[in-house]
C-alpha cells in the first residue's frame, strides 16, 4: 500500500495534486497547452480507454490534469488511482497492483472509480491482467484510461478485450504534438478565425481561392515566419516551450527526445547503432520513393527485413509515416511498390539530421513537405490509433514515365492530388503532372495564391489553417 500511496498522494490530502511534478511544470510553463483530446473522454461511463501517442507528447501531464479536475469536482480522492508501469515487468504484477487498489477502495462505496495506468505498453501481455480485472467484475462503475506509446502493442492488447471496453464510442484515442494551428495560437497573437474550406470544395470551386486570399493575405508575412519557426521547432511541448522562452530550439531538447527514442528501442531489444543508421538512411531519401531493399543499402545488416522492422517500429511509435503507392483503378495501396517515408514532426526530422552529422539549415523544403504529409494523415486517416505504418487514405502516385505527385488523398470515389513546392517562384511545370494526369489538384506553395483552370495554388501556412 505504501507504493500505491507514493503515486497517489491525494489520498492523504487532495491539495497535494498541486505539488505533483507534472502539474507544477504545466503551471510554470509558458505553453500551458490543453490538447483537444482531453474533452473526448466520457468519465461518467464504464469504459476501457486507450490513450496512445509518441513519448514525451504530454500524456502523463494530461492524465494528471484530469485527476486534478476530478478532485476539484469533489470526487472522493481514494476513488482516483494512478500508477506508472515503468517498473512493472509482468502482467501478473499489474494484476496484483490493480487488485490491491480494488480491495483498498472497495469499503469506501464510491459512486465511480477512475483508474489511470500510464505506459501500459511497457508490460508484456498487459491485456491479460485487464481482462481478468473486468471478468471478475472489478470494472463496474469504473473508468479506465490506459496510456502507451506503442500502437502495435496497445492495438493487439485492446483487440483481446472483446466486449470488455464499455459502450463508449471510439475508446481508442491518439494524442499528437501541437499542429500548426495550435502553434500559432500559443506563439503569436495572429488571428486565425478564418472561414474554413474543405479540399473537396476547393477542387469543386477553384474561385474560392480568391475569397481565401482576401481574408488571409494581410497576415501571410507573419504566418510565413511562424511556419518556418514551426518547421524548425516542431510541436512537441518541450520544444515549443523552448521556443517560447528562447526563440529557438535548444540542443538539450533534441538530446532529450533522442535519448527517449533510443531508450524505447533498447527496451525492445533493438540496436542503437542500427537505429541511428535507419534514421540517417530515411533522412537521406528526402521524401523520394524507395524500396525496402534500397533503403537497407549502407546499413550494417544482412537483411532488408531488419530495416523494415525498425522502420515500422518507428511508424508504430507515432514517429514516422510510411506512404504507399496508389493503384488508381482500385483506389488502394500497392504494398509491393516503393514507399515514401516522412518524419511525423519537424523535431524528429531535426533529430535525424543531427544523427546524420548535419547542422540545421534554412532550406525548409523537406520539412515543409513532411509537415504536409503529417497534416493530411491527421485530417484524413480514421485509424490513427493503429500507428502510421499502414495508411489507408493518403498515398503517393507515380506515372509509368516516373512523374510523381507527392500526395493523393482518397475520399470515397474522389481522389485529391496535392503537390508541395516550397519555393518563391512557381511555374506551370511545377504542377504539370497533376494537371495532365488528374486534370485538377492543389499546389501547396511557399507564398503564392493562384488559379490555373482546375489547379489551385495556396501558401502552406494558409493551407494548414483552412
């Protein structure tokens, strides 16, 4: 019981939540970011939620914020249980810990219990413990939130709990770093309450671009600066906090996140040396299509399957996006053709650049393209909780003559071609493939609005905000 009390000091005095390290860091930060995902938990229902996302994105802080709000709502302190899984090695240990809490809390006759298990994906076979807890009836009048940074492990575990997740819609949640819209809100006073337009609407009525230009053009210079700040810093909370305090991304932040990634791979019994080589090799592809065999070149492994395993582990840890070639006639991915790889956040791209021994540079073209990939994944993929190794709505396309379109978004019968040209001067050759092959498309530019029949040009910061 002593161990449980260490992690639940509010059992002795509710106000002790205010001295929690995560709460204090949040209160003292300049960022004070409350992710929208926080409002999606129905805490009045019996449920087994999973909360997934990359390490260091703020999942633990979010959980502690929820605990604090429950205490302010006068929920009985001993009805709230938190436990981190960093030191748990077996599902049997996890079962005993939750059993101990259940037996401790049972005499208090609480209206509802709230059980928060942090980084549960570190525990092999964790789903067996949760299954036993539910089958013993200990999940009645209880809301569980289980966090983790491995999409594969949590997905497999959640799938082994059929009929035990409760009746809540979408029990699997994903917490992502700040996107550009949230970055602008936190780092500037630029108004972003513009009228929203869908990509489908832009393709259907290209003249809408003029309306968009009129409401955003006056802010474009400032938004462009903010975008390059975002492409340098990324959206992880510590990185944004560093930008707010110092105006740039400090080296210690890069080292912190790199250490976390290395630690997670070592826990999975993977080689730190191979991880570095894979990061550098993916960085060197620059968003160009490549086969698994080609990706494995220059890497110290006899098998391209090892490189594939490392890449997919990065993708299923919400750090990397793998895009597949689109078979237009089937509107499906072709997994046998070459793939494209994008780091999911600019900070991760900077980490790979550092691992390659390169200094940060002011050429934002790869960062800009990667940010568009991440934006489209977040907006259009419906099963983010499964990780980013098997996307179903966002692809790339290449003609038999080798002409490529950066992204194709599949929306039912509609295909939306999108090309990124983060450069000052735009010519028709920059979107010739979209126009010739699809007859329409959206060109994401650095700072140029235009219409050319069914091709629409829109600056990247405006693209993100609309």
